[in-house]
């Protein structure tokens, strides 16, 4: 499973509006991988969790799956799959 698919699977399982989740790879190199996750404003707090704990755990899982590469997961709130806010 690719890192982008893993992030999508994890985040869609947490949110109330899984159809609004958009995951994209912004930068992919030999040493690093930057993944952006866009969720609705209402779901951002669910993904972030208490004091950012849930998002930290998602990052840890993705880093473990990325192997030798460093994975950076960025959360963008207020966006939706249709581009409406």
C-alpha cells in the first residue's frame, strides 16, 4: 500500500465526511515524501485529535510505512473534494 493510500484509509476512518477527504503527494524524493490531507473544517478537529495526538500517530504510522524516507503529513482544513468550503 502506498503512503498516500495509507493516509487516505486512516483519515477516512476518522471523519464524519469521508467523501470530502482529499489526499495528494506534494513532493516525492529519494529521502522524503510530503503528503497533504484536505478535510472539511468540521472534520479537522477529529483528524487533529486532543493536543494533536491523533495526527501525530498518523504521521508515525506513515513514517514507519515509508521505510527509509521521511514522510511529512500536512493537514489542510476547510477544503472539500468538490472545492467548496
